[in-house]
């Protein structure tokens, strides 16, 4: 394998990292909260999630629907689950298991290396405020675009276009990091460099290979 030229190394290192949050930087899973209501009965928990159409319902909040409005509607629709549905709002912080181990350190290393940090995530603005207050290092990001701000979720191409408009960055200058293959495919179709997140260790090796670390 031939050695890279200085120009090639600079081109690789010119990519600006753009991070997804859930599944890349934070371990978010509604089961962390809801399993407390099912006394270890995983099958009943999954039936509950399916019966109320949890993930489609939650996507509405990721698109900016107010939690209070969504919760009231679903409590009326599924009154026998009202306590759990309301808990998803009042105890939402319990759906976050914490930072993905090693993620905060990796972000700080990128920042210390002089790379600006950007975020692009499907997330409710209401609840991201809770996350930001709990984890101060989110303040290291230069800009973050949340789906809840504009009512559009990944992998819709329009959210990627909105990110470019907001930041003034070019797609070829970005390195998008996400745990969702459809989101990765959407970004690549639009000319972004993209990395499918598997683990912090694999991401670290990818960043080293791109001369970002």
C-alpha cells in the first residue's frame, strides 16, 4: 500500500465531525424507564410498546410535537396505561442510561485537536434541554440541529439540507457519525462522508485513520 501524500492527509483531516446523539454519544432507550413497571417481564413490556405504537408516537415528539399534548392524547387513547405514558414525560431522564462509555473523552480529544464539533440528531427540543443541563460537555459543540426545531427527522434529506444552510458547511467537508444505516445512506446520497457507528473503539480507529486524532 502506497504512503499517503501530505495533500491526501490534509484532505482527510479537513472533515468536520457531525455527531448523532442517541446511540452514538448517549445510551437512550425507553425500556430503561418502562421496565420498572413490568417487574422484569420483558414480553409484557414489548407488548406494551407495540400496543401503544410507542416509536411512531415518540417520532412525533422528535418532530416537535409538545410532550404535554402528545401525552394527553395517548392517555385518552390508552387510559389503562396512563400512568406509564405520563411517566415518559415526567420521568423522561430515566430513559437515558448515560453517556456511551468513552464518548465524552473522544469529544474532548477532537476539540483539543482543534476540530469544531457539530450535532445533528432526531430529538425533542424540550427533552434535549434536560440532557444539556445534566451533561455540561454538550456545550463543547459549536452548533447542534435537532429535528424538533424544524419538524423534520432523519433520514429525510431536508434535515441534512437544513443543517448545511444553518452552518454554511459543504457536504464533502463533513464526516457524519450515526448508528442508523438509513441515516448514513441518506447522508452519503447527498455527498456527505459518513461513518456507521458501532462502538467508540471502532470510531476512534476511523478518526485516527482520517488523521482527525
